[in-house]
C-alpha cells in the first residue's frame, strides 16, 4: 500500500543541464517540485506526462525517478547530423533535448553528415543507449537562413507546405470566386465608406472598418471581418488542416499561413476596390463612445482605401490629409473606449517589439523598434469592442471564449518582492497587487531604463490567456465576456466563433454533444498558439544572435534585464539583443549575488549592479548554435 502513495503523475520539465523537475498537485511550491537526476529520467523528455516514484525524503530536496511515460510531448527534432566512429547522430537544436539521436543507415533517406535535418525518434527502449531516429526531411545547410527558419518552424510542429488536397480545394474555391447568389441575405455596405489599416508589409487583411455620421455626435461604426467560414466548410480538407494548425505562424522573414495563400492573401483578404464577403458587428455609438445599439450578421463590403499604419497616423494628426475628419473622430472614440477599459480594471501590458531589415540572403543588417501609434491603438480598440460584444451575444449558447485568469497569489508576492527591491512602494490586497497600482507604476516608468524590465516582470506574473468553453472573463482586459472573432484568416478559433454566431443568428441550438468537441478545439488551439509564439520568439532570437555575431568587439549601450549568481543579463537598448555578462569576465572586483535585493555587489569597491541600470557593453562573442550572446562591460 505504501508503494502506491509514492507514485505521482505530472508534466516533466528538463533543464539545459539534463535534470528533470515534475510539478505535482499541491506540491507546486517553488523549489519543492521533485528533482530527477539524469540517470533516473528513463527516457522521459521535456514536456512529457510521466509517472514518478518518490524516493524516501531526507533532509535535502525531494528526489524521484520516472517509472512510466504516459504521453509524449514530442518525438521530432531538428538539428545537425554529425559523424562519429562511422555512425551518424543528430545533435538536436533543442537545448532541452539532453541526448543525441542515432540514425541507422537505412533511416538516413539520403541525408549526409553536416546537413541540418528533421528527425523522428522511432525507438528508444534502453535509457542507457541513444534513441534511434529516422530522417523525415533534409532542411539544408546549417546557418543558411531558409534552413534555420524551416528548422524553427518544424521543431514547433509547423510544416511550410500544405497537403496537395488542401491546395486543390483552395484553387477550386478561388476559381469559383464570388457569385450573385453569395450576396443573397447579406446586408450591403458597399456604398458606405470602408477602409483597412494594416502594417505596410501585410498581405492578409482580416478586418475593415466602415464609418458613417448618422447625426450630430452619433455615428455608425461597422467592424467587418473576412467571412472565412463561408469558404471553409466543416469537415473539408481545408477545415481539417486549419483545425490541426490552429494558427498562422509569423517568423522574422516569412509567414506560414494557416490557409492557402490564394485564400488568405486573395479571396478572403479585404483588399481595396473589390467586393468581399464579411461577418460584421455594427454599432451605433455616440461621441462619448457609448454603444446605443448593435447589429450582427453577414455582409458584403467594398473597401475604398488601404491605409498603412504610418499613413493612417498622418491622416489622424494632420488636417488636409485624406479622411482626416473620419479618422480623427474614430481615434477620439477609441481613446474613450480605452479609458473605459482601464476604469474597469484592465492592465497596461505593452512591450517593445523589434523588426529586422534583412538583406537578400536573409542576413539582418538593421534592427528597428516597432512604433505603436494612435492608428495601431484605434484598430485594436475597435477589434476589442467587436470581440467583447460577440462573446456576450453567443454566450447564451455553447461557445468558445478567450479567458484570462487572475494571477496566483504566489506569483503576485514574487512580483511585489521584486518591485520593492527596486525601491517601489507596493501594496497587496487579498494577496493581489491592485490593477490601478500596476498601471500607475508602469505609467510612471514610461521612457525610463527599467520600464521594460518591470513590464516583463508584470507579464511573467500573469496567468496565460487561453481558449475555453468555460467563461471566467478576461482579467487583463477587464472584460466579463471575451472571445476571438476578428482574425479568422490566421486563427482557427475565430472561424469557430463565426460559425457559432451564424448558428445563434439563425436560432439554431448547439447540442450539448458539441461541447466536448469545442473543449478539445479550445485545448489544442491554446497549445498551438503557444507553439507558434515560441517559434516566433526563436526566430527573433536567432536573428538577434546573427546580428550581433557580425559585431564582435563593437560597443553598445544596454540596460540590465536580469541578475543571477553567474552574471548579469543585458539588453542592448536599440535592438533588444539580450546577452550575458559573466561574473568571471567582471575582473575589476569580486562580485557577490544578493538574492534578496537582486543585485551584484563588488566586495572591495562596493559597486552595485541592479535591474534597470544603464551599462556600456562590448560584444565578446555570439553562438548561433546555442543562440546566445556574450557581452563584457566596458
């Protein structure tokens, strides 16, 4: 009986040193997760659901061993083939993968040593031996831009090519185009002024806005979204593929679309000067941004203008620019909607993003910070309004929500401790830092060195937003109801929400038996979204390391973004390239890490390095394989 008590289940996390930790039930206390050393992993890989047996507890940390792999998180890895004693091994890119993979000759599929390949583990019986794998795809030459981007995407489960039957179906839909009978039963917005605002390099336009002045201080604002569900029918090859992918993936130099490009960039895209089929949320709204009435349904639009964010910004700011009046009214309404959101408890969670200027070979020659102006916020605010209102109307039936839980008290305590160590006064109410206090602090830090560091700490302390059929509201936005309705070209849950809205408008009841299916879609799409965002981050990190690898010896200004006992992490101010200054390279003194105050202190000269401090750095080295940058202080 005692033996059973010692068995637990949980997801295993593996550190880059090859040690495992399993979060189990009530023992999810920091530093208390059972630790599993390399010899007791028994082939468990990062992210697997495992059964473990706890060792008898001594005075030290609880240890354990893996007794069973319940489900595997992933069995496919990208990496470089290396030759050793006449045998070929895959050296995985994934730092969490602690063992090389042996590739027997019969499974090479034409691959050769020193090529970057994508491999699937086919057998791994003995934990003392390397797993065996087969080459699924030859990606190309390591270091080549195309090769590396393919590797990042495939590592996260996103293939570049769509199956042929999916492409064939899309071609047929495109050839069919829009017919007269497609207009039947749609509200016609073609004569009402309609426009899109998107990044200059965007190709898929999901959303458009129409604007009409009804009377003095009263306006009709239409939020029109590509009617993707009109073309992507339930159970079709297109639908199956989109469901499996869950999302488009945005890497530094390319988009891996969820739908074939002849739909995403053409027939579904709300391009200017063409009729397009849409699903719309239309609001009568007064000058105080109060919604007086709302209408939802199928529509047809004809966008008259495609703005880039920069052009729209100019039109908002300068009289005499095209459509200045309309855009400045919409901008004023958007600002009022933002104010209302923050009054209702929304949290300001904006982070600087970077954009790379690449040469013809994909090598980064310049890194620039993306600017977020009023035009970005205008679009964002009206999309939030549509998402919120659609979520509420379809909540009467089975639905998929975008939910965001309140942060855990433990994470909030950590955040409070961290903010106090930086010298900020912080209060906790019922274990939570009040939202208005976080917003006030972020506002106070705007433009200061530690702004980004604090922002990141706040984001890290928050729960992750996910999809679910159970509504608990959206903590970060301060909304009681929220869903994703506005991006069906690039997100599968939005297609589902369009279908649910159509059913609701047609008074069709969604059966309870569908609930399980929607729950599964919500869970899988939450996972796919995380993978896509990991791929995006990995592609950015790769380009940052590549950028700095060409700048060894150059000096930059940076801000301390992290402090550990082994060194300080510094983020270069313009490009956001983060690297490590190792303690062993800080030769002017003997530095000791003060964990409570989160600072490194020189023992002789008492010089302190704290988060948010500005420092001058020099690039020591950059390792593309490990995706790391080493700096030294100047």
